[in-house]
């Protein structure tokens, strides 16, 4: 399946898919700094909170603050619309409302805990490894783990149902192209394919900047990430009023035993050590790097392995929904590096330790490995060697911060690899940004 998909792609896409499997590249966030913007955003949060009487219950206050935040940035000229549900998508949407499992065993999530969001597609061997690595993470029992699925795959579901080491909630992107075999966001009859000319073929669709029409398997990546972000921050009861940091990991990220405690340390140190940092990272932005091993914290461009940020940062990202959704690039991370972060007006740094506490082990391109006999599925274990120092918190509060200012990779001015030219994808993406803020964007 993967082979068919990639062979129908523009050469750029193919190159990108291949390279995705390896180092997730040296990517860049461009120039930039953003403290002022951040401060502005948090001041706005503060102002919203001030609307509530001082004596108001904290929860009410939080909910008022959230409502006030939600008023920000909705373009009245845009009418959000979501696809008509299928029986499957509807049943998954109702599962999304189920409370977390294991709540009786782990009844209290302490102050200062992180929520952990693991986003997955369909690589069960990988997921087993990641879950196994998570089971050995010190502190994980304090976290709420949310697993977000792109599509429905029974084996993936089963693996998550077997998790017993923390509270766990599953969510399924109900508008995943994988759930719609014969309608948008899948392929509808009458859709253009490849380099079809819409007027000659009388087919439907807008080609990307390279003349290619949409491919559901390719667009699903960016749709899933954006749906998940909106859902976790603004949709789910368990997280929509959460004030702390949410840590995002992927189905091919091996998580070291010290990852959770290190992430908490970084979150605590960030305001003082690196006020211009937007996030914390569990690994260098160069996905192959293990870290410098220095006695120093490091601030560099945001990476995409184990990144955690708070609601203030989410609001800034959400405010750029239009840029995110209209940029002709099907990778969410390149979209962020090339359009969203540069638009913040200052470099988007992330704070991390000098040794990684998560590692990318996947060798397959995205969307491969559906077939468990697929040769691209390595067992991953050999890829990650843990030293004793990776098993205990290994970040020191008295370390200085080394800032890496100049880095290679994608940045403002990059035109995108395409794959995201269809107006329907752009509108669905924008609708995800509105769906928890307007009354009912479903078709009537
Ligand atoms: C929430 O906001 C509403 C209207 O803005 C206000 O009337 C109400 O008192 C607030 N409630 C609390 C608990 O802050
Ligand atoms: C969230 O993180 C940003 C970036 O580190 C920081 O400026 C902001 O104050 C934080 N917001 C809250 C509410 O803690």
C-alpha cells in the first residue's frame, strides 16, 4: 500500500518520504524570537482571568478564562464545516468521550504532573516497543497518557487496552481519511488523481503547486496532528482546562526511563533559565544526535521528538491556524518551521538536556509497515542503547544554558513539498481550529 502511495507521488514527495524515515532532518525554525509575543499572550490570559471575581472557584475561573481565550481569533467570514459522519466515525467519536481507564488504580494526578500525548497510525510493532519503554519510565504513573489514533486498527487498539501502568485514554481522529473509503476526507468518486487536469477530465480537486492532486494517505498526517492538537487543548474534558505542559511523543519514539522526570525538571527550569524558550524537548532537533554530553542545558530550535509546551504557546499556534492550514506542505512539522514559528517574530527556542531521553527508532517511511511482514519494520531494540545515566534524572539546576542560534533546515521562505493544495483539505483543517469554539460545525 505504501509503495503504491509513494509511487504516485511527485518526486519531491518521494524524496521526502524517504528522508523522513531517516534523520528527520535538520530543520530550522528560522530566525526569530518571541518573547514579546509570549508576554503579550500571557498578559491576555491574565486579563481574561481578571474578569472573574477573585473569590470564584478555581475551576469556574479556569473555565471562564478558557471561554475568554476562545473568543480570540475566530474569523467571522469563515464557516467551519465537518464531514458527514459514517457509522464507524460516529462510534469512534463516542469512544472519545469515555473517561480514562485505570483511574481507580491511579486516582490522583499530582500537581505538576504532565499529560502525555502519544500519536500513532498503524505500526503495531513500534507501538509495542514504545509502550514497553513507557512502562519503565519513572513517574509515568502520575501522568495521564492520551493515545491519539489516525484511523482505526484493532491491533493498535488492543495494545493500548493492555496498558496498566498509568491512566490512559484513547482518542480516534473521527475525520481521518483512513475512515472514509469512498467519501471526503477519503477519496470520493469523481476526484482528480495525480496530475489530472480538472477541466479536461471533469474531475474535482485543486492541484498543489507541483500539479499533483491530493492523496488521502498523505494528507492524513497533517490532519491528524492538527485535529489532535485542537482536541487535546480545547476539546477534551480531561485536558481543556489543564494549565501545565503537555508532552507529545510519536509511535516510533523510544522513551528513556528518565524522560518524565527530566521533562519536569526542564519545565521547572525554563522560566528562569530560558525565558525566551517556548518549549522543552526530550531530544536534540537533529533526530540522529544523542546530545553533546556537556554539563550544560541547551536551547535550540524546536525539535519534534518529545516536545512539551503549555497553553500560552498553544494559543499562539492556534492563532496561526490560517497559515498552518493553507500552506502547501503536507508535513505538519515542516509547516510549523516554514510558516508558523517564523510568524512569531522571534526565534522559537526549546530547552533540553545535554543527553537525549527519547530516541527516534523508526526506519520505515510514514505509512509503511501496515503489513507486519514488511521488511522495513526493524525490531527497534538494537537502535537504542541505554547507559546507566539515562535511567535517572540527569539534568542539574545549576547548569548554564548554551544557546545554539544558527541551525540548518527548513525555514521561512521554503515553499513546501506540496501535497496540500486541495481547498477541501485546507477548509477541513481550518474547521478543526473552529470546531470547539463555534456552536455546531456539523452538516445539517
Ligand atoms: C464567568 O463569566 C461570567 C460572564 O463573563 C460571569 O458572569 C461569571 O460571574 C463568571 N464566573 C466565575 C465563577 O468567574
Ligand atoms: C507558558 O510557557 C511560556 C513559554 O515558556 C511562558 O512564557 C508562559 O509564561 C507560560 N504560561 C503559563 C501560563 O505558565
